[in-house]
């Protein structure tokens, strides 16, 4: 039997059995190929002798072809070709290697916390305590979140943020995006679009768009989103961050919050309150969440721990208003919990034993010192050429440099000098101070001064 369709490279790196498998598969699958449906293949012994390969090589190739439906093994008769399935499946072209992002000497990014601020020793102890409880680990967790954590969060959010809720209203998830995905299912048919204050929040917007809910950007003034803009837009849901206006670094004042809630009352509208780091304010006392001053049914509250604890601990929580609870409970058992049960139980213990409150007090002192160090260094380096806005709960400073340089140009120049910063809205550059050690802030700004000279 001729074997022109089999070409084996016995000195190559690819295993011989896989070379043989590929050659036979292509000969079967290719239209007008060398092997036709119903054709009998050589026996294993004959092919071993003809190709001068081991029995294991031929057996492995034949077995794989049988598993994938190219061949059929008939007892006492041999191996036969089944009906060809069309052209052989093309192997995907290898993707070009992605160039690694150069590591910056001075990282003013916003995606990390200072290793010195991380309460790793205490967190490890709570994780270890959970791992020593096998009964808690051998069962699936509650789809809504571990009851112990929901009880702890109910007490914590009430004391730290003024949130009014019961543990039954809290839903746990692996961060804001998975929780928003759940919420989108509850809002189907109730909200055709969600309003965002300019410049928006891309990560949240993408979830709504993926779920078929539109996104509308609305203008704002110095106090944030305006009730008039909401009324004129015709939307019935709005995503707000009352404790941290991304474009200005401040918070929505009390009078504006009351006016916004009046819009919700008059129209049956719903606010989705993202209280990211709301308790991390350090220049003054934290401003309570808007949820606590709203009537039930007006606000869905979102909280997380990425900057309070560790970015790698992916736990967030959502407080559902009473009108949405029946909708959630009707489908809750069909959802899988996305947050680690081990981390949930560790966080419950961490909160209940007062560790989070103590850690929060330390963070406020550290971030107050870091923010003042960064502001002072920038003013010393750039003087009147720079306009600065401290975004307290976002743990960053927005800087606008005089001249006609775009944020992208400034970011590229900084990168060339070993400094990582991010482009921001309204022609600003964003400098985060959570992840950079305080000793690196002054030399990092000096490097920026050289880059932007």
C-alpha cells in the first residue's frame, strides 16, 4: 500500500504518533483525499513494519482517530475509514506575541495598593482559620453569598456608610461587574437605558451594553448629575457615584442628592449607587451613602474592597431594594456564586473582629500623608504651570499642565522617562498614589518634571 500521504520527520520535535495521526486525519478529511469512506487501513503490525516505527506509535494514532470519529475499529477485521467530515480543520494561525508592557521605575498607576499598606499578616491568619474548618470547605456556598458575610456587611455598611438594609437584601459577587450582570437580568424590560455622568465608567457601561441595555452620557455641573438632565433624557435608571465625582474629585452635596431622589420619586426611577471607597475619605468625615436617605425602591447600592483590603480579593456586594428582591429570589438558585467561599468566610471574620475598622483607620493616615506629599511635590516642580485636583476616595490626583500637550503625549513622555501615569478626562493626566511607596513620590515627580520640561 503506498504511503505518499504520510511524511514522518523522525528527527523533529513533534512526537511521531502525532505526526502519523495528523497525516491520516488529513488524508481522510480532505475532499478526494487518499483515504475514502469504508476503506480498510493497514493493520498495526503491517504499518509498524512499513514505516519502521514502534507499535505504540501506530496504536496511539489509531486510537485518537477512533475517538474523534475518523476511524472505526471492527473486531477481528481491523480499522476502517468512516465518512469524511469535509475539509480538515485548519489549525489557527499563532497569534503574534504581545509586547510586554515595560515596567515603570515610578508607578503612579491606579491598579495597585502599597505593599506596606496591605494587612497581609492578619489576612493570612483569617484565611488559615477558614482552611482549618473542613466542614465549611466541602460544601458549595450560598448562591447569594455566605450568611456570615452578609450579616457582617449589614452591620459594617450601616455603621461606616449609613446603609439601611437587612442581610437578606445583600448579594455577594466577585466584584462590581458580576453584580451588575445580575442586576441587568432584574432590570430587563424595566430600563431601556442607564444614564451616566460624563465622562462615564467604561467597565460598568460595557456590562449594560452586553446585556442589551443602552447607555446615555449626561452633562453635569459642579455638583454632579442634574435632575433636569435626567428628566429631559427620559431614562428610568442612572448610575451615580455620590461620594466621588470622577470628573471633579468631590461629592454630590446634600441638596443635589435630595433633588435627585425627588426625580426618582416622581418618575419611578432607580439609582445604582457605586460607593467605591466611600469610607476612605480622610480630609473630613466620610459622607454617608445616598442609599441611607432614599425611600426603599429608589437605590441599588454597590460596595467593594479592592482598595480597602487587596485588589486580588475579588469580593463586592450589592444591596437590592425590596421591589427587586422577589425577582432575584425567583432565580437565585440558578445562579452560581462567583466569589470564593474561603475569602468570603475570611472577610466575615475580618470584619466581625474589628480588623477592617482598624485597618481603615491606618489607611486614612497613610493616604492623607501620601496625597499631601504628592501635591506638595507637584506644586514644587511645576508651580503655576499645573492645575491640581485631589480625588480623595479615588486615591489619585488629576493634573492639567499648561500648554497644548495632549494627555496621551504627556503619558508617552512620562513612560519614556520610567514613570507610569494615566490619561484622564478633560485634558488631565491622572496620578495614583495608592500603589507607589511614599519614598518614591518625590523622585517620581522629579522624573516627571524632566519628562515634561
